[in-house]
């Protein structure tokens, strides 16, 4: 519980991964990738329930070995490579409320492919959501490598390119462009009733928590594993 609010934390891990086969349980410095996120979740004293949403029996077994209950498997229609993530989160929360006869106020989702986040990052996002007025949702971002006001272009129907976003005055240095962020797919949080109604974390009253690049790597392709291992070794 956090400031009187019941908190459920979801970890969504499909078995079918296109970029890296078996990614969520692929070893990272000797541990299944998902173990880093599960251990983080278990270290959060304000979380009332942790739910791993998976369609895969191997992932279920790993989560249970690490001390979590996995009382259901995600339906196939919510586990395809074309299925959106938010419906799977909503299904997990609703099913958990039915199974455990427990109501939740806040939903936090941690992506197992982002193991470098810190406990402080998670707490900061929850604190923004609960204590900042007029806030429906919060998610993590990092400074963008490219800026649509400076060095990102789009193509028109005639195949000519132009700067994606224009200002009244021309931007000649990246430092002079408005600051933009990229979502790092690490941490999401929202009021449960908002998530049920709007079915997105990208609400009209969303805020962000900015994370540094070294904690924002999202593992998607094989080389990402090597890069994260290098960062972890250096951190140790």
C-alpha cells in the first residue's frame, strides 16, 4: 500500500519473442532475464500484489521458482505478436481481483526487457502519480537521441523530405531545439479506473519520469543482451 492506495504490479512476459527467441528467460549474467524484474518487484514494500502475465509454461515455472504465484495463463488472443500490451495488463488485474478477492487502486507495469531501472525510478513514478494533482498516468522516458525539430525528417507524397516539426525560426543547432523525450518501455503506472476506461497509459493527463540513458536500455535484439551485460559488469 502506498499513501493509503492498494497497488498491483504486473510483469507481462510472452513466450513468443520475434527479436530474440525465449528472450524473457534467456540468461543474462547467469540469471533468466525476467528474474531481475521479479527481484525488483519483490523489493518494493508498497506493492500489495505482483502478477506475472504469461502464456508460457516455462516462464510460469521460472516465476514460481522465484517465489511468485502464477495462478493463470494469459489467453492466446492476448499473447500474439500483434496483440497490444494494455489489454493483457487489464486482463491480469481483473483476473487477480477475482482470484484474490482484492481491489486495487493503482496499476504499475514493469517490462522484463528493461532490467537496468532502479527501485528509485519505480518509486518516483508512483509518487508522481499519487501526489501530483490532475495526473492520470505516468511513464518512464529518456532524452531522445534524435530531435524532430532538428534532425528527423518525413517524406511527402512526391518523395521529398522535410523536417518533421517546424518552428517559426530555423533551428541550426540541436541544443536550440525544444527538448523531446523517447519512451523507454520500462515503467508504466496509472489509476486502475483510468486504465480500465481509457485503455492506455498515454492519457490526456500523463506525466513522465526521466531516466538516464544507462538505465533505459530495452532489450530487443541479441546485441542488446551484450550491451546490458557490459553495463552491468561495469556497474559492479
